[in-house]
């Protein structure tokens, strides 16, 4: 397959010079940042801060009543074989006789 790019549009041959330029720029930026001089400045006061105290409104804390407990489910008839069910964990589909 033929390449449709022109040799002038190919940037692969400019890759190494661009990487070197980026490393030099980053190194120069770091050196300038480390050598930057700062001078002591005197701290000035802007004056006393006068706040008008605004009386805050006290809002009472609201108490939420907990919802009533759900009604208990209706009791079903007792199983005539409680020992068998407790031992085996098997409950049959037979209705209990009362």
C-alpha cells in the first residue's frame, strides 16, 4: 500500500529535535524558578475589623416521632410435628389439623 503523506508532512523526522527542545525548556524553567529572588515585605495592618453583631435567631430543634411498629403477622396453626421439622428443617405442605 502506498503512503499518501508527503515527505514535508511527516513529523517523525522532527521528533528528536522537538523532544530535546522540550527538555531544554523544562530545565530552564526549573532553574529560573529556583533562582528567583524574593524580598521581605513588611506586613501592614488594614485597621481594626468592626463587625456589627447580628442577633441570630434560635431555631428550636424539631423532634420527629418514630413511625409505629408494623402490625405483627397473624399466627398460623401450629405444626403437629414440631420435633420433626426442628430436626430435619423440612416442613411439609400438609395443613395442621386442629
